[in-house]
C-alpha cells in the first residue's frame, strides 16, 4: 500500500493500491484551490520505481503531488519491472 501523504494538504488526496497499481486522486478540490494548491505535499510510495500510465511522471520514494498530478487531475501509477 502507499504510505500516507505528508503535510500540508494531505486531507486533499486519496490513494489506493490494488493489483500492482496505485491510483491517486484529489479530494475536496475547492478547498485545495482555496489553500493555494499542493505546496510540498507528497505521497510515500511502496519500494520500487513507479510510472504514471496516464501522464508523464515517474519516480520512486517520495512523490510530490504537484508533480504527479501536473498532467491530469488523477494518476494511475504502475510499478516498473
């Protein structure tokens, strides 16, 4: 499973791992916009390198949500083999 999102906007993200994929989506987007966006909020990923099947992000370890969700408002991260 993905680890918790690190502050400051952790209440504005939902992430779920299932079947070798990790879905990431914002929640409460009006409040997220009102607070000024993601700032330094990041998601702790499971071990390995991950690539967004829907966008251009790839990385490992800590995933800054501003980068992961830069292309689309949702991400589908898959673990590289």
